[in-house]
C-alpha cells in the first residue's frame, strides 16, 4: 500500500454524509458543527523527536495514516480527533460508508456520540458491538460453557483446544504489553489484555489474532452455508480493524502556544484568589487558554489585606493568622518554604501565592481591575456550550467576550450578613456597630465596652484581640461552640496530628457517637466547656469547631465574658435572653457570617436544592446542557480551601477538556438531592453556610474522579515506606500527585520531608539532643519481663493444663 504522503490526494469541497477529503470520515457530532471544508495541513506530522520517528518507522502505512494528526484552521474550527476516523480512500469505500452510515444513524437514534475519554471508549453502538465481540473474556466464557455442556469426546476436545488457544493468546498479548511498556490510553480502560499503545495509537494486537483464530475455528468445525462463511470472514476482518474503524486515538496534548490537532478551548476564570490561581494553572496543565478577570488591583483574593474594605470583595483584619498549618494548606506541587512559620500571617500567605503564580507563570493570564458584569449562554449554546462574558474595566468601559467555558472562583466571604431585624431596638443604639467584614484592628476600642455577637472563628479572634485594649468584652452566642486548640499533643499542629488517613478509616469503621464522645471528653479535659459557658447543644463533629488557643484563657481571666443571644437593645443597654443586662455598651461587632451569591450568573444556571446552591459534587450545576460552567472554591470543611479548590479545578478542567464525562442531568440532580439530605442529617448547617463536607472524604472523592486517588493497597506492595507515610501521616495534598494525571516526581520526597519543613522554623536555638539512658532502657525491660512473668504465672495458676497442652502441640512427635 503506498504511503499516505505519496498517495493521499487533497481535494476541496465537502462530502455528502460521511466521506471527507484526505480519506477522513467525519462523524457528525451531536455537540459540534460538522466541518465540511477540508482543514489545511491535514496530513501534517506531529513531533519530530527521534523516539517518535523510530516508532513511526515501525508502523504500517495504515497505522501511520491512522495516527497522523490534523491541525484545525486558524479560527479553531477543525474537527477533533475523537469525532473522526482515517481510512485509505480506496479501501472498499461503498461498504464502509454504508456500515458507518448505519452506525451514525444508530448513534443519533440512541442519543449518543463519540466520547474522547469515556471508560467504554467510543460509544458508537454498531462499532462497539463489533469490537466487544473480539474481546477474549466473552470468548473464554462461552468456550468454557460449551466445554462444560458438551456430551461428546470430540466436541470436548475441540472446545478444549479453543480454550487453550484463547488463554495462550491472552498470555502472549500480556507479554507483549509488558515488553512494550506503553501506558494504555485513559479512555481504553475496558481492554484488559486487548491492546497496547504505540505512538498514541491503540493497535489491535489481541483482537486481530483472536478474531483470526476464532474465525478459523468456526469455518473448520462448523458446517456453515456459503453466506454464513462470508459473514464469518467479514466479521474477522472487521474485528481486526475495529480499533481503526473506531478511531480510538489518545487525546493529543494541546500545547500552551495553541498548536494542536484539537481545537484550542478558551476559559474565563473569575477571581484571582487562591481558587482562581490554581484554576489558571489547571487550565494550562490541560492545554486550555485561561483569561482571569480580577476586580482588584492585585491577586490573592481574601488574603490581600486592605485598610479600607471594598464592596463586593472579601476582607480581613490586620492581625489575621491562618488556623491551618502550612503543610496542610499548600498546593500539591509547590510546598511552602521550610523556614515559613507553621501558622502563617496573611502577609506570608500572600507572598506564597505570589511565588506560586510566578513559578508557574500565571500572572500574565490575569486582567486586573476588570469586574465581570454578566455571564450568559451564547445564542448557539445548545450546540457549542459557549458563554458570553461581559466585563467592565476601571474606566467604566464594557467589553464582551466569548469563552468555551467559565470557572467561577469568587468565593463565599464576599457579602456580609447583617441581620439587624433580628435585634429589636438596634436603631436606638447610641454607640457604633458594624460587621466583622469592616474590622481591621482594635485601635478604636481602647477603654470601651464591646459586645461581639457570634462565636465563629472571626468572632473569637476579634473578642480576644479587642479584650487586650477594651475595658470589657462580652461575647454573645446563640448556640455555643466547641473550641479546639491549634497546638496539639507534643506541640504539633492539630491538623497534622489528627487529620490522617488512619483516623479517617477509623471514622468509617466505628459509629460517630463514639468519636463525638471521645473528642468531647478530650476537649473537656483541657477546659470544661460547661464550666466556661461554651458547651453547645450539638455534638463535636456536627459542625466545624472554633479554632482558638487564646479564647479559653481570656474567659478564665475575665477579659471575655460569654453571654447568651441578644434579645433587645435599648440605647446603650444590651439585654440578653437570660434577662441579664450590660449597660454603657460602646461598640457592637456583628460576627454573623456571610451570605453567598453569583450575581453575574443567569438564573437558569443556579439550581437550588433546599436552601443551598445545588452543585454536582460542589462544582458543576446539574441542570445545564453542557458541562462548561464550573464553580471552584465554594466549599467548607475542617481544612484549608487551597488543596480542595486545586482538586476541584483539576477535575473541572479535565471535564471541560473532554477527558472526563459527567453523568446525565437526571443522575446529577439526584446526586445533589442526596448530598443535601446527607448534609442535613450529619451536620448543623445554616442557610448561610450549607457547604460543609468532610475534608478527606471529599478530597478522595474528587481525586477518584480525576484518577489521582492514592491506592493504599498498591503502595503496600510496591512502596512500603511510602505506604506508612500515607496511612499514618497527615493527608497533605502531595498524596494526590503520586499517580495519575498531573503526577509530580517530587511528591514522594515532599511527603517524606513534610515534618522536616514543620520542624524547620522551630529550630531557632541549637540544643543538645538527649540520648536514651541505659538505666531507662533497663527499667523498661524489667517492667516488661515482670508483666510478662506475672501474666504467665496467672494463667498457670488459673489453668495448669494450658501450657503443657500448648507445648505438646509444638514439640515434635516421637514414634
């Protein structure tokens, strides 16, 4: 057969239904328009490295044509690889066109189309049926059944021979795969021993040999009419070519410059905070082209401190220090420097974000001082899934853009909740009141009497800080709260001590009531929550606790007094539910949380489930026709937002790229409803924060969608030292870079050195390490011997026959 370079003619013009120029048969996509013009450079080769050249030299002309790449036109309208196949124009055109036309008709009737990364490969029904018929497992099962049912010795001998041939075929193909050592395509998981991948192409090794063997068996041992014999031969040929007919190519990686055989997708990222930054990087990792719109003049989002709070933006106070340790909050492929403190000031966090953005070259994709006014579907959304984004720059000029996808990263600490109607008489208050969103520091509270309403993390920080300068601070709480410390046993950060995979497994094995009892007992051993007037009505793990080391001390010293909910305000007097009164109040701080909203999104994109925004796995709206809108960072757990947002972004970009497929709208809506019900059963959530999930469970769930969840069983047999670190150590984000897409070679080392980085900032004074003394070892050994001897003596006294019987079983028998 002549080479494609010498023979493949380049013709202009379209083809009636399936045929195309350059021997390319284009399937009509249900989501993309059929490109009836011949894209230029259709036979242009991809890559020029020596390894690729050698692999191509070893390929047959048909396979070289199958694996050659095509680049789209300048406008990016080229047909993606997964929507077409390549065949020699002279290869039985009429027969194959008829077969493919039937297949296309079936695909359209069933409402399915080619899917690049489906776990079942292509979903074209007729081609799939032909291909499945060449798999070894069905043939093995049928042959074994016929062998079992056969009554004659001749029939059993024939079936046994076929069974041995099939087993030998699978063994040989397995050996070939082991020798070639090529990673199977991600969308080809179904074929256990059927194919190996050469130069990004699935070669029909097992199918061809198996079809030939089974075809020969059918023709040799069955009496078939001539038409049936022809059908058997046709079947064997089609199965052998099934990979070519199905066009099961690997997704070719799009370069950041945009030179690819697949269409370059543009993505709008709204917000340049921690979620937006990792979304930009995830887009670049998947070959997408991101444009980030940031309303402020700098990146960092919540962690960019400003002396004056800006409307519709998150705000923090001057002294804010994060309550998550650095190893638990960093991104998975960029550890925080070892000399940074374990609990970092907001200025250090912003510096880390800047280092991350500069390292991965993210800043050039951000457009500062550009706010998003509206996001809505384009007129051809049902066909393309594209979005129209209207932005406004600092000069008030509006601009309209069209993107293939949108990722919303605007967070949920933007709109302060100030429920003044719940506090009768607030209009008569003679002092100053404001939301914690406006709090910057305690400078205005010197010598004043302050009431802080709300006992969340912000309320606790403000009460503690203001108590250092105020005359008296009162903290009003409606339900109370469990308060935990950041410094745990042996001085370790509490999240690195207890947020481990082993502890998570225990949570799955034992009832939650046991852990609530155990945790509450441990907390009350440090400070009795009943005595400190903190004890809430809910159990420990039903709501995210307050993390504050200083609050119990301030309560114990009288600087902060805990009070019940405010019932009424009369001038400068505050009345509480228990009838107690505090007079001459100067300042009231409402630490009453935040509302959430996406005012720029259309109503039809906002699916409500109960009183929360319903998102499939907290990322995708379940009611949209195309998975081209994602929300990243809209989550709340006892853990940092950075690794959770990063995992969400990795999944979202793979879905947008087409590497992953979401379930049907009906299935997603049902999953959202079940998620809402589960959340209401297990957590105490308000209408303001209906977002709570378990950190490890959620990370593992999304990691499973991406294909990066660490396998403990695999690590147990392949890397036992790493297995111990993953099982017993903290669940840091590095674990999700050990395998799968986006694997980072430094992940293993990062896991082994995570405690070194934790200890590093504490090594500020050289100390002589104390070695265990010999006397101490002797005492431990003596105690062990005494306890062991006492146990043996006790058993011997209570049951004298136990040890003789045991020794008689161990002692060898003599004849």
